[in-house]
C-alpha cells in the first residue's frame, strides 16, 4: 500500500503547459494533494483523457496515464476497468470532449455505472482550438465561430448526467480547493461512475465565466453548498434559503416568520430534488456539492461476477475441449 | 462448381424408373450433389441447410456451403425479397466451393422457385411444396400462371409434394398449435432430402434435443416431422430410388463442422489461452460479424470478456483500454464499422498496443448489401487512416482458415505490439466446412511477457529484433508512464514536436511492420512451381473458386497456376519474384481491383484484374471463361 506517499510522488517530470492563470493548475494541484490520502498504491492509479486543454492532465500525473483521442476516454476507460477491476481509474475530460464529440460515450458509461471517476472541467468554451463556443456556452455567446452570437441552446452537465442515470453527480469549482478535495474523495469512495463537474476558468477565452460563484467578494450570495440532511441555506450571513412554493422552489429570507424548518432539506438519494437543483440558474443560487448519490450495481463488478460464476459452474476453460465441441465426428 | 454431367444424368434416369413402395428402393451412386434449400426467410431454410451439411459431413463427405439470405428479418411472406437460401455441395472428392449450379432445388413457395430457378442446372431436381403454390402466392412471386402446371418446368424433374399437408398429418395429435406445426415443415423437408441422399439423421435429432430441451412437446413434434419426411421418401412412389454419395478420402482425425465466424471466435479464445491472458472483445452488433460476439459471449469461463459497446468507436476504444491493461483485446465489425473505428485504430498504431480488428467484409458502399460478401475493404485496411499508420493485414481463405488467421493475428499483435487487421467476409462467416480439429499444444507459440523490471524501463525502448516496445501494464510498480496520441520522443515516449524525431518514429513503426515479412512462409504455388503462362493471384474467400477452376483447367492441360495470399501487409518478400516467373498475372478479387493496385504499385508488374462486385462469390464458370480468354489473348 501507498502508506508514505506524498503530493510530490504524484507530480510527473513533465513541464506543465497550460496558459498561465488557467484554472487547470488549481485542479491539478488539488488532485495531486488528494491522491496520497486515498490509500491507493500509485501503480494502480490510471488517468485517462481525451482531447482538449483538460486532457493534457495525465502527462502531469506520475501515475499510469493515457492521453487518448477526442471524446473516447470513457470508452477506453471502460475497457480497462472491466478487464482490470483492480485499478483505480480516473477520466479527465472537458465540456467539448465529454459532452460534444464524446457525448455518446458519456451517457452510456453513466447508465452502465462503470466504477471510475469522471472529472469534467467545464469552462464553457473551446480552449485548445482557440475560442469557439462549446455545448455548455450560453445562447448569444459571441466567439470566433459565432460572430453574431451562438443560437445553440446549451447542455447542463448536471442534468445531462442525471438524465443518463448517473449514480453519483456532483459539482465543484476550481478555486474552491477544500470543496474540490472533498468532492474528489466522495467521488472516489463511490462505487460506480462518479461524475464531477468542475467549474473551471479559462482566463484566455472565457475569463470570469463563473465569477459570481468564485469571486470571494460575492460568491457567498451565489453559491448554494449542498450537504446531505441539511437545509438549503446560503448567503454571506447564511440568512437565505430554498423553500418549496407548491411544486416550485423559491428563495426566501430567513426571519419574519420563515425559519430553517420551512426550507428544503437536501437528500442525495432524491432524484427529483437533484433534477430540481441541477436546473437552478440565476437568479437562483448555483448549487455545488453532491446532487445525487445512490448505490447501484456496477457494470464491471457485474460482468466479472458473471465470469466467476461461469468458471465456478464450468471450470476454467480448456481450449482443447472447446475445439472438440459442436458437430463432430471421427474419420479413421 | 458444376456437377459433372454424369451425376446429373444418373439423377435424371432414376426419375423415370418410379417403382412401388414394397420392395426396398434402389440406391444409386453419385460423386457429388449441390442442393439449394429455398423458402421464405421464416421457413427455416438456413437451419435445414446447416443440418443437412452436418449430416453430410458426418457421413464422411467433403462439404462446402453458401448461405444466401436477405437483410430483412422477415420481408413480406411470399415475396422475392423475402427468399432465403442455403446451398450445400457434398462430395466424395475434395471440393472447394458450394457449387455453381444446384442439382436440386427445394422450393417452399413460388417466390423461392422464381428467385432460384435460373441457377438450377438443366434436368435438375425441383422439390416444390404444392400447398404454397396458391393463386395469391403465385401472384406475389410474379408468376402469370402456375409453373407447376404450365409446362414451363419441363426441362427439370419436378416433384410436387404437399409438405404442408403431410407435416400437418404427421403432427395431428402432437398437441402443438397450427403455427408451430407450420414451423416444422422445414424438418419434414430435411427428413425427405436426408432420405433421398441417405444421410443419417441422428445428428439432427441430437441437435434438436439440445435446442428444444426446455419444450419437450416441440422437440417431439420436430423429431416426428423429420422422421415423417424421411419415411415418406422411403414409402412414397414419387421417388424410385435414393442416392449415395460415398465418403471422400479425407485425412483421418477428429472433425468438426465449422463456420467462419465460429472459427474466428475459437481462434481468438485459443490464442488468448496460449498467451495466458484474458480475452476482451469490444464490439457493436453488425451483420455479418455479430456471430463472433455471440459465440464469444458463451465462453466466459476462459475468461472471455464481451462488451457490447454503445457504438463501433467504443468497441475499438474499449479494446484499446483492455490492451493497455494487458488483455488480448479484439474488436469485430464489418466495413461500415471499420470506417468508424479508423481514428481509434490510429491511436493503437501510435501507442503500439496489440489489438486485433476483424472486418467481416460485406458488399458496400455505405449500407450496401449487408448479408452479401465482398472484398472491397482491402485498401481501407491498408490506407484508411490519417497519417502514416501501417498495420499488418491477414485474410482468411476458408471458413476453417478463420481459426488459423485469428490465432495468427493475435500472435503477430502481441509479438510486434501492434494492431492487426483480420479480413474475412460474409461468405466465410456463414459458410461451413469440415475442420480437422487441431492439437492446441502444436499451434505456434504465443509468448507474452509483460514487463515487470523497472531497471532501464522506457516505454518506447524497442526490442532489437522485432522492434516492438515493452508491454507495461498498470498495476506494475515502478513502470508508471503515460501513453498518448501526440507525437512522442524515441524511447522515453515523452511528448515531442521535434521534426526529426517525428520522422524517426514514423519510420520505426513502418520498419517494424515491414519486418514481419521475414516470418511469412515461402509462397506455395499451386501448379507450376517454376513459373509458366498464367498465374491467378487471390486472397480471402476467392480461394475456393480459384482453386477449383485452376484444378479443372490444369486437368485439361491448361498452363495456369494459383497463388493465394494470407499476408496482405506486409506482402511476402518472395511474391514479386514468384509473380515474375509467369508471363501473365491475373488478380481475381471481389472488388474493382484493390490487390491489383497494390501489386502494380509495389512491383511495377503489369497484372490484370478479374473482378466481380455482385455480392456473390465467383462461379467456376465465370473464372474459367475469364482465364480461358486470358490464355488465348
């Protein structure tokens, strides 16, 4: 076991080549910090990525790594994890890689619930191709490919994941190091696919896209930190909350007859609640934390169980016997 | 292959000698017979054909089969589009094809008759289920009048049998409903034809027992229909005699009837066993490759992982992931699917991971004719990827050869750390032949040594002989490294944009693949080993028709030889010299001339093509005509 590993053990000898000021640096630092705390031997850790800025990630981790092709990381990781359930697999992807060119693999891996972790860096822009809108960019986004503004309605990564039957869905923010670390650990502890959207600032092509939730001076008014079993409260003075008005959520000011007991209590096992929170958009606060977490059999374990059962029932395969099955006869 | 006239002659003679059912019937000897079973796609003709083939193989004949079925699962009943056929050639001699022209056509309805009549040899036997020749069925098949009545079939020997009524009578108190009774008609016909050629029906009964073990009443009905058909042949006055095709002189040993897809699946399993690694298949269902997935899904205990992916790309991608983890990783597909896998195949080339991509070729372009064979994916296999991304390509020649080729593909992939393409086609996939089951311990060694020693480890440090890089899998302490699609530095595998290094790596990979040629056995020329007038060069499933044609022409004194390639990339080192020993080179393939282009481009040999793009194998008669003209020209 990796008992004495430190953050440094997870730093590769390769020079990090993201733009200065990129949110990816903070994510990399936190992942390297959390790794030794997970109790996994370094040689059992594999980072797999697709294409894009985020997908350079594996080169900087001193573990096994695979920088693959655009959008296919979940499929490659599935092949690896199914046949090597002993490994600790992480997929690093972005809003373009994971939700556009690789959208199909993403939804299918989520429904299958293969036991690995997906870190989706969402900066709502194409960085590596230098600034086109992405499937999470807002309508009206003016970019090089949309000089008159994008008319493309965006995906919401959280509700896409929930809709794809994900068993673990969370959101965190690149600069919220402590929260990010907690989410990484929660995702890692989860058996099945853990989907973690990380709001990540691209300071070159989409600077301050998440300013309201990351700027220290204002973020408390916009971030709603989800905690299982606790009422939905936010605000600098923790004096605002989410209450149901019939079937619709509303922001209420605590006091004047409104108490915590009137507020919605977060329940990670409630899919309807997760969808409701996933759809929060300004002026509602932006939820961060674990939206949804339920136990469900994993694809890799189920498949390996079938293999074990077959072996228990039929014995280890004998190739010579196998060839002699079917319609056979002997010619003397 | 055409039946020798004498065999057909005997068949014709016997019909005129219809006798009583009291005395034991005569048995006449024939050399070989081609039967085509044809009916609606729901009539169970594939099943009847397969079982008849197995019976014939067990009777000691050499066999070759050609299933021919529509892409539609159930086209409207009684229409030409819905006709499904299965042709089997069984012989007391060695045979290479399922035959050009059937001697016997079983037509379960007018559409089956109409769709196949042109192929039946003059004087051939037609067994028709008269019950199906209703006015509406005749109209649906496009007959203006009933061919059974209007003398349009006078040049054939027609046996009108009310299969529907006879099957219904036989199953009168079987307790199964009318629909189920109708589904036993194929067994009645199989029984009848089995009697006609004195095939043992025990193997079919055994097969039925396995298939219907959970529904004893259905099993009993099927067996009863089969036996009723057999006994009907013996007792009816319609058939004066039955025929015997003596066993072929086949090498002694343990045999199994096998289709190409089954042989492919077995080749992969056995290769993985020899490599002592698990087998992983990532695949998306596609005709005509899906049976490989089906077969492998039944071999879990070996262990075999079968992952039915969300698409073709994920099939390939998951195989790459499994290869990274140390599995014998494969993907199976057909042409349209290989297009989709191309980018991921390039990643496997670049990262030098062993994956076998099987393309069970079908007629294209686009969706084309999914159930029909073609060989038009060769140039895609050669060049259908961006950048310089060479891959070894091997092609199977017969259904049983699919086993050897699948096994060889794994051996090459793991030895040279490279993706390998295995080309088969729809004809091989579904065609069957007797297979002398090999002794697993005598197959070529597949030695996989995963790297464990961290001392001096570099991900791209090459073996001096094979030029392959080490296979270092996650979970191995001290070998942590990163692979990727970006251009990488020699030995270290670190990302590098150095122009000179990029060329070095491109050339290293090309040399590695080219170097496989030293393993290819010397070319065996069938015919004139020292050269001659004309050589036919072929690859893949054209083996049977070419060999049969060349065999026949040589027996008539024609100066023609045959070279058949298994290795298409790299091509054998001695190929150019061997071809140059002949005055003329003709490349016969089921495409517009793809191997032809390669041979002309690589060797500047002025070869000519012999091409067919009809979704059907070459007929011996077609090749004979073409070769005869070439010899004269």
